[in-house]
C-alpha cells in the first residue's frame, strides 16, 4: 500500500527552506553565493517532480529573481575589466517567461538587478522574434524601446551610434530591467545596482504604481550614478518604507516635485556620498522619517548637516552620522588610517546641537564629527551640550583618541539631564597611533561611573576601509568586505 501524500502545508514549508527570500525576508536578494544557487537549482528540480509539486514549488521558485554580478570589495577603476563579474544573467529569458506566463509575475517578491559593463560580458542573447515580443510589450506598457535595438541583435545591420563611453548593450539591459519592474507589480524589494561607469539612462515617466514595493536600494558599482534618472522608480512606490541611496555624488535635488510629502510612508533612509544639498532636497520630499543614516566619504559636514535635518527634527527617533575612513579598496596596513584621513579634512565644522530633536532616542556618530582635530583635550562637555533630553542610546564610532573627561562629564550629567539614557557603546578604531593607546585604555575606567547611574557600556572595534555597500542588507557578497560599524548582521 502506497504511503499517503504529505500535507500541502508541509510541502510548502519544505520548499520555503530552499528560498532565500522566505528565509531572509528582511534582506535584499543576493545570489552571488554558491548555497543560494544550489538551493535555487534544487527547487527548480522539485518543480519537475510532478504536477502537484509544480503547483506548490513554482510560486516559491519565482519569489525572487537576481542577475548576480555584484562587484566585490577589491574592484576599482584601476583594475582591468577582468576584475568585474559578468556572468550571463539570463535576463531576456526571465523577461520572456513573465510576458508569456503573467501569473508567474504575480509571485515575484524581490528583485536584484545589476548593470553589467565589460567587454567580457556575454552578448545580448535573444533573437529577433523575442525582440518583437519585448517591443510589443514595451509599447503596451508605454515604455519607449531603444530605437537601435534591432541593430544590436542583428549583427548584419550597421552598428548603432555610441554616446560617449556608453555601450549600446547598457541601454538595452536598462530597457529590459525597466520592463521587468513594470511587469512585477507585487514586488516588495528591489536592489538596483550600477556598473563602474555612470550612465545617463533614466526610467520612463509613467502613471504605473508598485503598491507593494516597500524597500528600494540603489547600489554603486565603483563610481557615482545619476539619481535623477532613478526618481521615477521612487515615485512609483507610494508605500515605500525604506530607501537606500549608496554611492551617489552628483545630485543636488533636480527633478523632485514641489509637494512636501511625496513619500508619506517612508520611515528609514540610508544615504552615502550624497552632498548636503541633495540630502536637504530628499528630506523635503517627505516629513515622517524616523530613521536616518548618513555617511560621507570625503568631507565632514557639521552645522550644515544638522540644518538639513530641519524638516524631520520633530519626528526623527534614530540618527546615524558617519564618515567612511580610508579607501574601501586599499589593502595596505596603516596604523594611522583614521588620523591621516581626518588631517586631510583641514578645518571643518563639528556637529551642531541636537537639543531641538525632541524625539531622538538613538544617536550613532563618529568621533571626528564631534570634535575638532586639535581640540580633543580642550572640550569636556561636548556630548552634554549636544544630546537631547530624550536620548536613550549613544554609539560613538571610529574613536581613535581618548576622551575620558568627556565621558565622565556625561556620566555625571545623566541623572538630571538625560534620565532616559540606558546604553553607551564605544567603537575603537582598529588602526591608531601608538601614543593614543594610553588615552584609549583610560576610557574603560569610566565604565563603573556609568554603571552607577544605570547605563550599560559596550565596547567594539571599528575597522577602517569599510565597504559602504554593507549598510544594505544583502548588498555585498564577499566575505572579505569590511562592514561599517552600523552594517546589519549577515544571515548565517
């Protein structure tokens, strides 16, 4: 007698263990890991087992699509093209499936789309027949296809004109990615990666919406990209709650609408590289932000940064401000990494007071943003004058010189001025000058003073040359990537 079939609920759970999205619902999709490939292949084989298993496993199989090819931390403009990943991403095949089987598009929950620019990248692999299919779909969706797409597919036709250094392949891939986004209206997460060159392509303005899209990330591939070309994707997501803008340095607010609240649901914003004018424009686009992380790679902003936060100062509950010390691609040991980086800043303004941020509960800030380079020993109440009464947790990152007196003053002021303060974390930089060691060690003696007033202290080591993309959950693939102090923990 044949055994009774397993319950459908149990089979769904088994299949979900092979799905990266199901196991990591808070992370963006990342398939440049062998275990993810193997699980995806196993799930595809399960679909072929029987009609019953096809009906159960196929919706889970299509929970996510990822092009892969995420650049590793050692990639830079000085590295030859062979250092840039360029595997065949099967982009045309996936798009063809969505067009011919629209029901499968409704199962897609997460997308990872990576722009590829390399002479080693495989040719655009689809026929003239598929080109007609894509063109017809594009016209139906109101998306204008590249006028010279036919000549790229059919090598017998004259080659299309080049625009600067931009390869026609880039525009075709951009077009195909735009079609995929338009067809997957149930997508909840999109991570959009750019290549090592900034291309002026932009999404087609449309009235289409992606009501399910809650998390969106733009990832740099080595150089800056044009955020104004990506704004249309942001506009299509009225229910967006998390936005990551990493590696953009050339946008000052162009293209934003004048209405003050175009992102009413946005609660978390992570920005790296964008100048203060661009941040100011982005914050004026909405006013209900709760969590802001802002990182700069070359300049320390103090007073101007706090002034840019005016639109959200009454609602912000968590603020992270940090500098990325050193070159993320450098591998030369340097015991003065932080010191040398800050000396290169010259004279800069430190962070202005946050007293008016009445709801701020958590502050994460690096030491350089709080103190002038030559004034560490002359200021003993910087934190006391900076923090609002609502503060509950403080995390100082990349601390490379001792501030014992400053911490002692904070402990003494805690009962009367900061009654809600419960947690203090100090991240010591991993590369500091030998003559700073004594001061850093002395700071640990203040732990008893904080314990006496009910504050728990925690210590950590912050490594220089961190990869900026580690702040995106699932934004990096290499184990060699050095995480920023605030980067989310990787799933095991």
